[in-house]
């Protein structure tokens, strides 16, 4: 019997999926991270950032992502003024740091210059399944996630609160595919929006290949995006493997 697979579409004007974001520099990876997608599901379920249920979701779910449209990298420049905490537990102030908020207020607010990266006009297919070793006791997990994603407790966004989706994130819960990898190979492709781009693809001799990543304990690649709750918000490692998908064999899902 085929394994149930939960399919999500992550598509919007702007997305940001940080992989090494610390303090003043907020990066984005080229595709959604597992921790970011688990966080999105946590929003739908109304889970706080430190809820142990997030770790359980990370442990129980197998994650795959396909890059249908890679988008364009953009960097935005921000300034943030206030009394900001330091890694040592103090506060930033104008011209230096202070051990207490009261001391910082004697010198005035500090201004942080921040650079934040985004993906513009990108589209991704995310596929989730319950890991075989965690299926006992989790038979209804994907069905529960489906209900929450269709009726989210909190607003859903694509990595950052300013990044709103342009279409419903939940696509469907299905058992028409043999497994997660089969779904990544068979779900219709979100082709480029521009008719000119689509015509160029149709006339090309070599069809483009979509890049995909599938969580796999014996994979060749290591990603630090597995949720582990801690004060510093450091993430654990997981292994995955890279897949290339020929668009010649995919049907197209034109927006």
C-alpha cells in the first residue's frame, strides 16, 4: 500500500529561509529548510517557539523539497534602533555595551545595521511523510496537519512574517504516490509564469532539470536545519540526498 504524502506549495513574492542567520546578518538558503517548514506547521497548530511538540514533529516527519522556480536573490537593508541584548546578556547602547538596561538608557539607544536576504518570485513543492519507524502511534498525524493547515491558528508566512504566500499553502493529502521520492518526481511542475519563458522551454533541445532534496539517513549531504530546542536556537544536523528531475516527463501546472 502506498504511503500517505502531504503536499505543500510555498509560493509568494518574497520568501526567506535562513540557514546561518545570526544577529545583524539574516541570510536565506536557496530552498526551504526543514526547520522553517516545521515552524510554519507550528504556526498553523498554534505552537509557541519553545513547544516540545516542534521537536516531535521534526523527529516523526520525513521531508522533501523540489525547486520549481528558484527565484531571484534580493538583499534588503534595515536599521533597527533600541536597546538590544548582547550574546553575553547585557545591552547594546550608543557607543558600546552596558551590563543593565538602566545603564544603557543613560547613554541612549543603539542603532543596528542589518542586511536581510530574500528569494523573489520563487516556488517550491514540499512533500512530507511519516517516517516508517514512527508510524505506530502516528496514523492520523498527516490528517491532523491537513486540518490545521486548512484552518491555521495563526497567520502563515514563508520564513518571515513579511513574506506572505500568494496561494494556499496546503495542496493535498494523497496516497497516489508510492513514497516521498515518487511524489517529487510526479507532482505537476509549477512552470514559469511568463508565456515567453514557457515557449523558450518548449523549444529548448535540453529540458531543464528541477533540483530536489530528500531527507535520507544515508544521504551524501548534511544540512543543519533539524529542530532542537535551546536558548541559542542552534539546529541539529540531518542527512539528505540530491535528486534531479527531468521536466520533459512532468506535466505542467501553469499559474
